[in-house]
C-alpha cells in the first residue's frame, strides 16, 4: 500500500461508455494498492451494484482533507461535471480523448450559448479560436475545426499532471503545449477468455445470422468510426458473400440503414444496439474479422479495439495516428483516402477478402493480439504505473496562465482587414481614347497578414472596374490583378495596369478582394478602395 489518498471521479454505470467500463475495471486494482475513494458525479445516478461495491461519497466532498483528485476525462456530455471539478480543484487528469471540442460545443452552442463558446476558444486558441467561433455563431462549425482545435489547453494547464494512453497522444499534447507534464500509462484491459467458437455459433443462431464470412464493428458508432466504409465495401465483388455485424449505439447522423439499402446490401448489414457484456463478447466471438477504422481521430485509445484483440480476434484498422503504434503482427492496416490510385473502400475490400480467405493467418493474428494485450495492458501493471505517476505529480503546482504563441491572423480567417490603395497615373486631364499605364500600390494597414493570390483560399487580388456613363463595367471579365507575395502589417505591393479611357463620363474603381472564403464576408477598413471620376 502507498501513502496516496485519491478521490476518483468518473462517469460510472449505468452510463454506457468505454470510460465508465474502464473505471469499474481499474478501481479494484487501485484499491489494492492505496486509499481510493469514489466520488459521485452530480446528476448521475449509480447502479445499485456500483454503490454497494464502491460506497461513493457525495460530490461536495471531493478533495477534502487534501486528497488528490484523479479525474477521468472524455469528450462527451457525461464529463461536464469532471471538467468543472478539474478546473476548480487541480489533480491528476487521465485524458481519454485529446480533443474536447465536441464537449465544449455540447455545453455551449448546444444550449444556444454562443458567447461562452467564443470565450473558451479564444482563451485556448487565440485569434484562431475567435475566428472559428465567429463562423459557429452562424452555423459554420465544421468537423475540420472541431478536430484541429482541441479546446483543452486551459483545463490541462490547470492540472498537476496529465495521463494519456499512447505515445501518439503524448506527442500531440507536447506539440500543443511543451510545458505540460504528460505521462503515458497503458490502458487497463482485463484479459477475458479467448473467443469461444461455440458461443459465437450460438449467437449467430439466436439472431439468425448466416454461417458465411462475418465482419464486426464494435463500440459507439459515429461518422469518424468509418463504418460506412465497410457497408460500401460489401457492394464490391470481393465481399459479395460477407455480412457485417454492427454492435453499439449508432449516432443519428450515421444513416447506415439508408446507405445499405441504396447500395443493395441491406440484407447483409445487421445493426444491434448496446449489448450486455455476455452478449457483447459472444458477438465478438461470432465474427471472423473485426474492424476499427478511425478518421479523424480525437486521440482516443479504443477500448473496444483492445477488447476485440484481447479475445484473440484479428482486426483491420486505419493506417493513421495512434493505430500506428500497434504491431503489424496483430492488425492489418487500411490507408486513408486515395493512395496509389486505390481508394479506402477498395483497399478495405481487398484486405478483408484476403484475410477471410486465409484462416491460418487470422488465427496467427488473433493469438499475437491476445498476447500483446496480456503483455501491454495488464490491469495490475497499469494500476501500479498510474499510482507511480500520481505519487510523482501529487505536489506539482498547476501551470501559470501564459499568452498563446500563435501565428498572426491572415486573410484566410480574419473577418476584418485593413488596407489602403493608392493609384497614380489617372490624373486629369485624361482625354477620351488615351491609353495610360496606371501604378497601383496596396498597403497593408491592419494587424492580419494579407496572403498572396497563390494561396487561392484567403489569397488577395485587386479588382479594377471601369464604369461608363451607363454604369457598365468595361473591364468585366478581366482577371483580377494577383498580389504575388504575402504582405505583413505595414508592407506594400506595387503593380501596374494599362487602361484606355472611354468616351463620355467614366469612373475608375480599384479595390482589394479575398478569394475562397466560402461566402464569409470581409470587412475592409482604412479606405481600402480607390474610387474616382475620370
């Protein structure tokens, strides 16, 4: 036993999540080594069995008597109370998902509160966060920004230390904030009995599943799990005899039934919801080959994947991020996107078909996978390592608030830009029909960098309009003049343009434009446009 006194805060059953299951399995191993007290999250009822086993104390007693909080943090609404407590009372925080942006969205935009969302993103990501929040106010909060901006900086700097489950996650956090105290502790996964072939056959019989090749996807199904890739692969000739078993709750945005019907494979896609543990393990045993694809990644170590491997089942994963740490002997990898002219769906179909046709290779992969989990994810070892980290970090102070070091804002994202255009050579008198060479100077008078036109999205070019007495633009259709280099604040760009003055009344207007902003308006300040009657 160590001298540590821990307060363990995490979602627990009946919450249906991998972190909830992980916590229940880890706690007995921690309790064998030190004084660990379970704290109940507010507004989260507990299963009677959990109350009987762990005798949780009320949330208000968290950290009393100098006990060290040990937080379990994930990227969904079940962790709102964990986040609030960790911001108030520093502890050691196990970060199961590097990205916490989706939780922030749920807590703020999900309740119609734009200002707190903008404030949090600005605090964690500076002007970049403010720019993304500005788009979110009008419904423009796409997936790319949610995974690129982690929304975790303030929370993590408030802790005594951070625990992650992979070297990839640790490296990613170090890139974001080198001052963070980050330690890697393997995820604890108890080694279950090996997959029981008889239990698998019985599961197929109970649910009317065929005896042919069966693929399986396990865990909460969201678009980033890429289960749709497997559905689409069933329509390819390589997998014409295969069926797909999907176990876990399915996010509403993932219309797998509709897609399967459109592809003509609906009778070969079998969607189950959440299954009790015994049925869950029987479903894994029923599958010939499992899949755990992922893109983009929130940095999580997949407990469902480790459980599949622990049962000795071969698995196909994405060739990406944290999955790169898994040995080649235990998984097959599918490239993302289009590589060497082969797309993800075609690559998955080819790899899966080859494995389904090779029982000996599948058996070897499964045995290697089981031994890998036994060696790397033993709960007793993981608990001991976690307590070593807690002892090391127990007295460390939270990191001070620091100004973010971020690159300057640019014309790609800034909603307000400032510039001044000067034009020489258009002075009166300018006789009708005379051709002149005009000299243009664009000076960046704002704080954001103006990107060159070569950037395309966010690039700056100069539009010249020559209006006759009827208001027609005689230069309409002429290409804009590209700004050929980036302009830092205070810098200027010179260019020339030959224009013939039309007869009668005429007006010349020259103004900067930003390309590729997907409909987002740009507010130019500082007299950016030059406009004069000729």
